[in-house]
């Protein structure tokens, strides 16, 4: 299984853009009001720093996934324990995404369909794609779905240009303090920090050439699209309406009405969102299955899909309401990102430096 640099770019950006645009715009506006766009810029910078860290650490161990090089650096038992927070994070995120997707589809277009059926449908497709082609097939799917998502987002922004009012985004840093602006940047930054998936994905890269640039550009691209979505929501609805909308971007699309002719564009956007959710569930199904196989020393990682897929389904099914989803997102922001995206990669980087120095000393001693 191999991934190209282009597939890395589109895989990271596709799985991050959809959920960030859908779920992180309104919370940022709620805290920073019309200055939420500044918060997104700060969040993008934090996401780039995290991406640089995890990419650099992964490139120091070419051809090895997180589980493999953590055991090599920290030893068998400690290396295994370090991976446990990642399994918790990936399973919780997958269940959260699956349930959020099913709730949205249930509320908007399929209100008579039980939520669990919607979850089974998308998860079954993810199992099929992951089982048939692994990470290569997921990368190729994202290469197709990513550009379509980008074009759709830009098209919806352009179609809403007539509804914008510049006064909605003024004054700049007038009603919010810099402390509130920075606070509002943390939730979207946690979504951009999801790039710590690269600790696994870069093991499958076909060439290390320009990988760092591809990884950084994918997060920068995601941040720019979320920034544009935030600005458009502010320009169309203003901060006080935008902060009350649960799916502000979706309502932005629903407001498109040009000469009573171009309407109901939201149907197209729903299908695009389905593509993104499908890519995200498939990716995390692969990551959890493959890493669990490495963790348990199971040669055929596909066998672990039959544990991981039901686990993701039951986690999504056990989420009772919107409050629980918000709790999971706070857990991701306050616990997962500091541990999985910052602390552990820094530890692994430090251990790599120490081991390399010891190795060089041994070589000098022998010579």
C-alpha cells in the first residue's frame, strides 16, 4: 500500500475541511463575534505548527507507523502504553463523526429513517472501501472528492456574494478582546491539529520528496477554506445570527436565491458532505485497524476491521444527545490534542535525538 504526495494533500484536507466548516464556524463566532475570522487565522497557525512537528517526527522513521517507532524508541511496554490515547482518540472521533452525520441527515432529508440505519449504511461503505483497497483506495477517493469539495465551496461562496454586507464584519477587534479572539481559535485549532494522523499515514508515502510541503499546504488549504466560510457567514448573517446557527455553513447555502431560479443548492452540498464523512470514517477505520494489528502483532490487519467497525458503530449509537457530542469535542480540544498532537510527538522526537546521539557516540568509540 502506497500514497503519493498528492494523495496525502487531498486526504488530509478532505477529511478536515468538511467537519471544520460544518461544526467550527458558529462556536468561533459565538466567542469572538465579528472577529472570528482572526481566530481562524490563529487556529491555522497552530495547526501548521502541529503538522510540522508530527511530520518531522514521522519522517525521522521512514516506512514505520506510530506503533512501530514508538516501540522502537520507548521499548515494548511503554511504547504500547503510549499508543493507548491514540486509540481512544480515533475511536471517539469516528463515533462522533458518524453520529453527527447521521443526526444531520436525519434532521434535514430523511427524518423518518432511523438514525442507526443511516449509520450502518455509511459504515458499511467504509468497510467495503477499506477492506478492498486499504489506504491506497482511500487516497485515490480523496483525490477525486477533494477537488469537487473545493469547487463546491467556492461556488457557494460566489453565489452568496449578493447577500453580503460589509458592516456585519466591522469593527475589527472592537467588540471582542484579544483574549476572546485567542480563546475562539482553540476549537478550530483542535480540528486542524487532527493532522497527527500523519504519524501513521506517512509510513505509506511512496517518496519523501516534498512531503513536508504537501502536509503543511494541506492544513493551510483547510484553514483558508474555513476562513472563507467564516467570513461569508459573518458577511451574510452577522455575528449575532451566525452564532445561533448550529450548521451555519449549511444555512448559508440554503439562503442562496438568485432571481428565484438558482435555489435549493443545499441538496448538492449534502452529497458533498457525505463524500467527506465517508472519506473520514474510512480513513479512521483503516488507521485504527492497522495500528491495532501492529499493537497486537496480528499480521492481517483486515481482521481487526471486524472489531473496529462495530466499535465505531456502538460508540456512535451510545451518544445520546448534542450535549454529549459537545463534551467529546471539548475532550478532543483539551485532552487529545495536547497529548496526542503535542506531548507524545515531542517525547518521540526527543527520544529519537537521544538515540541518534548515542548511536553516533558508539560509532566514534569503535573507530
